C-alpha cells in the first residue's frame, strides 16, 4: 500500500512539474512575440500574476515608478529605487519607509508584509520593475523579468519596419463590405493606405496593452467569467470609437482593434469577450 501511495505522489509531483514548465514555456513564447514595450509590459504583468498573490508593474521614468494605478517617486520608495539601481531582485518590508505610504495604502499591505521587486534590465538601464506581494514564486517571476529584458533589448535596437503580412485578415463577410476588405492583398494598397494600416495596427496593439495594464484585475475576472466586454466596456467602447473615427475613413480598413481584442485580451478565444460584445466595426 505504501508503494502505491509513493508512486501516486511521484506521479502527482511529475505532473505538477510538467504543467509548471509548460506554463513558463508558453509565457516566455508570448513575451518573445511582443511587438513593442507597451505590449511587452502588459504581457509580463499578465504572466507574473499567475505566480504571485498580487502584481504591479512599474515603468521607471525620470525618477518616478509609474503605473496606471499610481505614480511613486523613487525618493519615497528606497526599496524600488534600490532594485532599479542595483539591477538585482530584492525582498523588502512593505512599509511606508521602504515602498512609500501611498503604495502601502493603495495595496492594503498589512504589518510585516513583504514586497518582492524584480528589475527588468535593458542593457545598463532598468526601464521597469515587477512589484509582487503575498505568496510569490520568485524564481518564476525572476525568469520572466529576464526574458522580458532580453526582448526589450532587441526591440530597442534600430531596425527597419517589418513587412506586413501579404494577405489582409478577412473579417466577417457581408455583401455591403468592399471586396478588398473581404479578401485584399497588401500589394493592392497605395503607400498612403499601407501607412494608415500600419498606424491602425499599432494603435490597436497599444490600446489593448493599456487595457491589460490599467485593468489587470478586470481582465482576469472577465476571462474567467467569459464577459470581458462587460468588465471593460468603457475602455473598449472608447477605443472602438477612436479607431472608427481615425481609421475607417480608409476604404480598405480592417478592424485591427477587434482582432487585437481577440488575440491579446481574449487569448485567441472570442467566446471570452461575451455575448454582449458588438463584434467588429464595419
């Protein structure tokens, strides 16, 4: 009987290790595919949330740790400043003297709580840190921060604009849609139209990345409940209206925002957006 139990425990441990390794592998792949720092930060924040009770990603700019929820001057948060300057992960007491009174109040840190801070290194600079608390799987988050730093370094290197895909993505067919929008080719566009399409793609990526950074809790909840649109209706509607106004003056335009919402917000599963999601702009 003891041998059977030992075998069962061994199988369970091996299954857990395999799941953990696969999860890290998938996250690392998503980080490597990030097209820009905004998307990279959003992906890193999403991924790190699986390995800690609480996560906040800060961009370090002009002596301030910035996030959609709060800006913290590094002068008032020596632990964050030390992690950014020393470029090594550290663990500090989550007190007003270490991470600032404003951050303690915002995150509701209890007495003796600890903050785990992981720098994202890009060459000799630290443009971001991951701030984690509660139960934290430090090796996993440190690895993700290192991968993100490597990707960010590559993104910072000057290179020509990558060529777009040859075929534009087909959106829901309808007789009223122009033929080109249903099945167009990149070469059929004028240089001016190509530029508009590239700007539309970048706009969609940035707006969705901002949603994931600013509304991380709502994103997680919306994915679990299959109602992302209800959970994020205000920012989604705002982005849709801005996209419609700025880019649908181009007759060949594709709803890149809808595609990005499905790809990056709903993890390629349109069902997660919910039944109330109005669908692509036409």
